[in-house]
C-alpha cells in the first residue's frame, strides 16, 4: 500500500488476517509516511494495538529505513530511529 500510513495498513490487515492462526505470519513494512508527517508516535500506537490483538499469529515489523540522502541528524532519520527503538523495546 504505497503512500499509506500505519493506521490504514493495520486497519486493512485486521480484516485480511482475521482468520490467521499460529502457523501464519504477517510482515508489516511501513512507517515512512508517518515519520514524514511527524506522526511517529501515532504510527507506533497503531502497530502496538495491531500486534497486541494478534497474540496467536506471528507478526514481523520491518523498520522504516534510514535515509542516506539526508544528514544523520535530520529530523526524519531521528524519527525513524525513535520508531524502531520504541517498537523493539515494546
């Protein structure tokens, strides 16, 4: 879902994965658009809610990538680090 935020991705996944079991897996690769809109913590909330509601299914989160075309101290790279760091600690 290019261009989508984590709210939209997790909402669609709720319907698509309703019948999944512990033998199934979900891979979510997102967050860049949340970071770009300065809504990192909001995206993190949607990820946490989704994962917590899927205790019987494996969920893998692919972190938002570091932008090598920006300075390491750029706002977007800092937010990507926050999203990744907060989710891993959860």
